[in-house]
């Protein structure tokens, strides 16, 4: 799914994603703790993200492709794009 709302509406999404460190970290979302895994592939042209709720079965998973001309392709894994965007924009990083 091509992100056609860029740049105005998705600035918060990209800013929030950039604050999640590469590697493994932890976050708090809607009162639940999540383990976050954020990786770059293809020399930074692609990003993979996976968040697993530690107290239940919820997860967030997507691939993000950075294309030419500041276009981006978001590919959520078995969930709506809106769920991915809402999570990234609202998860709070925590220390464990």
C-alpha cells in the first residue's frame, strides 16, 4: 500500500519510527509492555518492524520500503495500515 498521505499526515509516523532504535527495545502501549524489534535492510532502503505484546498475543508487524522521490511503501503483515500507524505514533519507549 503506497503511503499517499505523505508528507503532511505521516510526518508524525516517520518521526516516531525514527526514535525507535535499531535492534531490540521495549515499549508501553495502551498499558501493555511490548518487545520491539526494528531493523534496516538493503543499505537502509527497507525497514522491518515487529512488536510483540509480552502479556498477551497482540503483535504489530510491517515492512517499510523507501522508494525514489520520497515515496514510501508500507506493507503491514496481516493487519490494517491504521493499526500500524497508530501503534508507532503512540508507543512509549521504556527502560527494562
